[in-house]
C-alpha cells in the first residue's frame, strides 16, 4: 500500500545535482517553483517544463524513484484534475449524467495536473539528492542572518530536516501496522465512509504512539550526547560555492526572470 513511496528519502549518487551545494539546491528549487507558478502562457510553461526535465535528467535517478515521489499524492492530483474537468464551463465534449466534460475543463485540468506534478517532483529532488546533514547546514547558513533578530536558526533548520527525515520512517511504520491489522481481519477500503473512517483508528493510534516514542528516544539520545543546538558548534566540512553552483543559480534565475517577463507580455 505504501511501498515505493520515496518522500523525504535521500538516494545516494554521484550526479551533478548530488554534488551541488545545498544552498544552491534550495535557491534553485525556490526559483524553479516560482517559475512554474508564474508561467501563464505556453511559452513560460515550456520554459518551466524544460527546467524541471533537465533537473530530473541531471539527478540520474531512476523513473521508478521519480514516480514514487508522486505515489503518495496521486489522490490530490486526480481530484484536482477531475474538479477542473467537470466544473469548468465551455464547449461540452461528453456528458456523465449531470456532469459535463468541456474542452476548456480538460485543458485547465491538464495544466494544473502537470503544474502540481512538476512542483512536487522539483521539491522532492531536494531531499532525494541532499543528505540530511548537508541540508541542515545549508538551511542554517541561509537563515543565520536572522540570528540578530533572535531567531534560532540552527534549531529551525534541525527541526525542518528531522521532519523530512522521519517521513519515510513513519511511512514504513504505517506499512507494518497496516499489514498487522489486515492479518487480524481489518479492512481499510470496504464499507460505508463512516465505517471506513472508523477502521482507520487501529492504524492511527499505534502510529502516533510510535511517533511520540521515537521522538522521546531521540530527545533522550541528544541530551545524553550533551547536544546544545548551534552554540559554539563548528563543522568538519565548510560549505563552499564553486563555479558549477554559480552557473546553476544563473540558469534557474534566468528562467525565473524569463517566465515573469513572458507573463507580462
């Protein structure tokens, strides 16, 4: 049921994306997402799509892993597509009872579907190609200027990274609980919606209990190692931007500028 989902996982590799500085990838993902959202015509959409496809190819990740990033959100994508197809007015091409499918609805649904899919895959490339430790360091460097305002930069970066890190762990635990409940005769997809929702209680209770227990164990482990956040901490390997990082940043920002420019034409 949940096997194959790659959300939040790091996939080791030696591709161009794997070697980039984490700050470059964070800024690149933000610029790519802005380009996808800013695209309002086919020219801007093609630019954003080319940037996304290029990033996917440069990551050298298998198609199974890339599609696995969409597996957990296929219901959202399908629901968004169907809403546009059935409720966008226009030239009717087919009817399903009271629901009417229009040409404009198909076009709008396809556009939103592809836009969301590109946003999801672009965002997941950040965690798929960046080790959690480097991602924490990159985020901390980026928000460290806010320390002057009293913002705990290191703690915020650590919390965001831990949240991403434990998504796959929680999915694996959910898979184990689902299999255990099914072996006892539980059904999660049968009956009325009320019965279906009630059947999820045996899944959520042990899942949340396990998450709280794991969080408590991690807190105890960090305290036992005298962890004190970012106070007087140094890093064995300092982050440094190289020529490749500047080229990637230049390309992504240029695509963003072009998408915004084409939007105003």
